[in-house]
């Protein structure tokens, strides 16, 4: 005897609110651009934060060998614990442990890329209606994830004139009792900036004053140019608990392998066991990283030669300098020299480019005319800038700068001149 | 001039509701059990659905070689599209396409294991407050995911006396207008059952009548014993749209590799582009499967020899028969012969085992006394049964059955007898 119920009479299958609210600003902007390169010039794409696309930055052979050894061992085909193999967690703990911020295996959770690390961290801290503090300009994933989960995003300003340091007063003004975490990206995507020890201490002070835990996105940790140091946030914290998110993607140049981690730093036992258990529970939803990569992790961390890391950094620094020097002398552009990561931001004096509505328009036309594609920084909530990825081979970096110069010279209008110049 | 706001004065970092509500019944039950094996008998664990634990079921060399080739090619270290490489999606489409249910590359989304496929599918269909229909007994992940997302779970009954067919009337009685999807697991974990074509057609009829889309968990597809056929749900559907979830985990014996997929079957264009785009958007949250495994996928699907699959199945069938035959003659136990997958469910006539409160108690004591660990089916919402994983080597399967018999003989009380028997 089935009860009479109101049921559907016709097909109507609609995506959930969460699916509809999962908004990827990079896709939204890029998909809306007309990206038709000039057929006379080969395309140079400086838009994607993937160091592997040009083939000039292969990972180290030791990394590949570690993966093959893991396969041959036949020990890593079954399920791992949802937080990862103990041995692999131990290896990460050893690699990142320091006297100021010691780590044990139990402080490490392995994830499917740094993206899942960030997702778990936001997820464990925030309920719908809470808010998180996110840098502007900043990596778009934080907002994409948070908005889809009904979490409010408050953007705090970074200051280009102060090497992209945080506007601490602005950041502090955004904190209220629904603020459930502060996200700090250091070194930064999209800025390539690296905070000083003193600046990090000031950030910690604000977090400490208002009792806000930190999600430190440190996926670019140790990718800093020579002469510049980059302590981890946790190593400077005496009380503020920190979830540090990282992974193999960038420093080891294998973003596709999807190996990430969360390092739990909680010197004062503020997270206690509850946050830890919350992370463990969340990790059981879909399980984490591929076991073959997990099996290789210890060897990857221990056997990658130092020269590999330093070669990558030298290359990124040299390319950044080429790009910065070239564009510094281009009228209407204001590049900001990075200190790490693999990006460089360039300000556009839009007043002097009246032909273009905004950074999207500017970069779109740069493709159409010069076949150079840079991401408009609107994708990072920061209009009137564009981001250059500096992993491209040196010759292409130079060629791209020449073309950008040509493009700007063509459209630049000096302060007191509103007469149209000849257009090459 | 910072505004005065209500802010936190002291540390209080608590896990989110979602973290707290991510409940894993298997962990909850197993962690609550006292699992101290009898020191005189080596432990035989028949509890985990991981075919690799005993080493007797290695994956095929072709599968391992495909992975190594993918590494050597150096082509699969960068980011793949969030839904997977086109070539790999094409390979899956080709592998599963049939005249009745044709598939193109665009109908395939690659995911991090079948678990993420299920998560994306539930996520795209359901808003908080909606409900999903889930089999009882059934794989626990559906409920774990749904509850954490605020989705109601309605359990429909499977009938052990009808080889675990669905009680269709019961299932239909649970449908109302908030029912956003029907989950069908075929072949089944934990039952090892395989539905007939006729039964699948009846399921589709109910779904069609009430316009409910289907999430078909077909991770064990093609793992059916000789003589038994197992058409996919989608191949029998004329109107009902189906998301079929699968992966490499079980049939290729590499669950740790985290390679899963969603096959989108939507002959009548009921999902339209919206559900497809919803899935694509959701896939961008954390990205999916490891690119090395993606790179190997085409070769894995095309080059794994037929003999590998059939050997696995013969083994599972033979072990199931050993187990079924042995336990059929044990007083108080009612094993149900499976037709596929790698599980066998055993009913316990609790009336005849007055020493034990329930299946948890029963299986706990089976460990303490006989060092045999089977999962109590309470973990699948089905008390008074336990589940046996039949991937264990034959000799251990036999030994386990002998011990289970000994255990039962010791505690079995015949109908009209309440005098205690001697306890070995
Ligand atoms: C700042 C930052 N965090 C996290 C990620 C994501 O890393 P993964 O590819 O390991 O998910 C990126 C990738 O570009 C990034 O720039
Ligand atoms: C019915 C069923 N679906 C899905 C899964 C999860 O598969 P995966 O390991 O690929 O995430 C399992 C694993 O046991 C299962 O039994």
C-alpha cells in the first residue's frame, strides 16, 4: 500500500546550487576572450602556471626513477590510509621539520594536490555563513571553493608599491567574529612576491590578536631567488595555529601528479584533537593521492639533488630579470620585480591606453596583434594588471617582451596628447 | 579608522559541521571493536575490499608497463584538463561504448577514484534537503557523502532470498518530489549480487515513471562469474538518464591508483548541457586523477590481456564456491552465493547464538577466538549478517571457513535446547 505522495510528473534534472556556484574566474574571463593569434606570429602563451608546458623545465631524473621504483616494488597498488601512508607522511614531516616548527608524521595529511589540501583546510574551518580573508590579488581557487560552499570571501589588499606586502590595517578591518580563517599565500601567485620575516611576524600578530587561525598556502615555499629568505609562517608563530598547504606541483615540476599535503602546526594545542580528527574525517570522503606517487615520495624528497632546485630558481630569476628589465622601459607599463615563485605582475597605466577598456581588452588585443597571451589580472580580482608566467624558454621570454613593447608603443598616448599615432 | 566590530577575544577553533558530519560507519564500528586475535592462530582478515592485500592477485604486467611508458614519455607531468586528457577520455568511451549506449569522449569525466566520481555525481544532482535512494545493504560511502552535504538518505531494501534483488515496491514508496537521484550498485558491494536484465528493466521503469535520474555505481562491472551476464543500466535505458561511475580499482586490481570515471548517458537529452557543465565545474574544484595514470589509461584498457580478467574472475568464483559450500552446512549460518564482485554475505541466525548481542559482537568474538575478521554487516546498515571478502588465497579461504565452522559449532544452540554445550 504505497502512500500518495507528490512526485515528479516530468523530467526536470537541474544541477545543484553548489555546481552552479562553482565559479572559476580564470575560465569565465578566458572563455569570454577572443583569442585569435596573429597568423604571422607564432603564439607565445605566458598564461598558465604550469612549468612543464614548454619542455624546458623537466623534473629531475631522480624523481622519475623514484616513481618507477615504486611501480616495480609492487607494494603500492592497494588502498593507502585516507591520510596517506605513514612512511610517506614521515618523509614529508622530516623534510619540513625545523627546530622552531617541528613536525611528526601525524602532523601531515597527504592530499590529491595542493588544491585538495586547500579544500580540506577551508572545509574543516568554515561553516556556511562564515567568512575567510583572502589576498587581492590572489589565487582564484580560494574564492571558487569558498563561494561554492556558502562561505563569504573578504579580500584584503596587497600593495604593489610595497612589493605586494599586505595592507595590514585593511586586513584587520575585515576581521569579525564570523572570520574563520586567514589565507596567506607566500610566495605569491600571481605576484611572485616573498614576504620578509618582519612582515610575516606582523601578519601573525594580527591573527593572534583576533584569534584567527591561518591557512598558509606555501606551495611555492623554497622557490625564492638567491639572497632572499623565506621562512615558513609556522616557524615564526608562537601561538597562532597554522595549516600549511603544499605539494610537489611546483618545486618538483610535476603538477599533474596531484600530490599535496597539509602540515598541521599547532604549538599551543589550539586546534586540539578536534580539528585533526575533522581533517581525517574529511580525507575519508574521496581518499587522497595516487599510491604510486605516495610510494615514491620519500625517495623524491630525499634523493632529488640540490642542483635541480637551484637550477630551476636561477632560471626563474634570470627570466624574471629579463622580463622586468625589458618591460620597465616600456612606456605605460609598470612591472613589479618578483622575488620567487614563477610569476611577474605588470601594471597597465590604462589612462595612457585609451583604446582599451580594461586589462581584459588589453590582453585580448595583445593576442590578436602580437600572439602573446598574458592573463589579465582581473582573474585575480586585480584589474589594470596582467600576469606573466616566467617559465618560458629565455628566447621566447625575450621575444615576448619585444612584442609587448611594440604593442604598447603602438597604443601608448603620452599624458598631454590625444592625437592618434601611426599604428605600425 | 577601523570600525568597532565584535571579534574573538580568545582562541576557539572548532571543526565545521561538515567535518563533524562526515561519518564513516565502517570506521565507527571497527574502531569500536576489540580486535585482539587469538595468539595461537595467525590472523586471517576478510574485511577489506582491497584485492591487493594478500599479494595473490597482482595486476597485469601490461598495466604496470603502461604506467612506466607514461613516465618515460615525459608527456604527462603537467596539468591535464580538469575532466582529464581528451585521449584518455576517448579511450574510456571506446572501451565502454555499445550500440545501445554509445559514448563519445565528451561523455566521460575522469576522476580521482570512483569515490570522487560518486561525490561529483551526488553533488551535481542534490541540494541540501533533497534526498537520495540508496540500497540496504549497501556501500557506505553514499551515506557518508550525502549526510555530510545535508542530503537525506532513504534506504531501500534488497532481498537476500531473491539474490539481493531490489524490493521495488519499497523503493518506489520512498520516492517523493525531493528525490534527486536513485543509486543502484550493480554488481553489488557488499552482496556480490548481479541483477538480471529483467530486474534492471524494472528498476528503470520505476525511475522513468517518477522521473528520477540514476547514479549507477558500476565499479564492479564485468566482474561477473561465467554464465552470468551483466548489462549496464544505461544500455537498457530508453529515457532515464544515467551517470555510471566506475574506475580501475577493482577489475584492474589497483585501487590505490585513484583512477575513476563518470560515463554520462543521456539519450533523451534530459540532463542537457546544464548537468554536463555542472560536472565540469565541480571537477575544477580540486582537479582529478594523477596524469601518469591518465597517460597510461589508453594502453591499460587496450592492452590488458583477456586472460587476466578471466583468471581473476575464475579465482573469485572458485573461492566464493569454496566459502559458500563450506558455510552452507554450518548450523546457524546462511551464506548467499554471489554472482560477481568479490564479496559474499552470510546471514547469522542470531536466535541460535544467544551468547552474542548482534553481528558486531559475533564478529568481534570470531576475531578473539579464531583470529578471523569479517566485517559485521551493520557497517552496511544490515544487522545480523557479515561480509566476507573472497580475494584471499584459497588455502586461507578454506582455513577461515574451518575456523568459522568451529566457532559456530561452539556457540550454536539448536531450536529446543537451552543447555550449554561444551566449548572446545
Ligand atoms: C598559490 C597556489 N596554491 C595552490 C595551487 C594548486 O596546486 P596543485 O596543482 O598542487 O593543486 C596553485 C597552482 O597554481 C597555486 O598557484
Ligand atoms: C560499490 C563501490 N563503489 C565505489 C568504490 C570506491 O572505489 P574507488 O576506490 O575507485 O574510489 C568501492 C570501493 O570499495 C565500492 O565497493
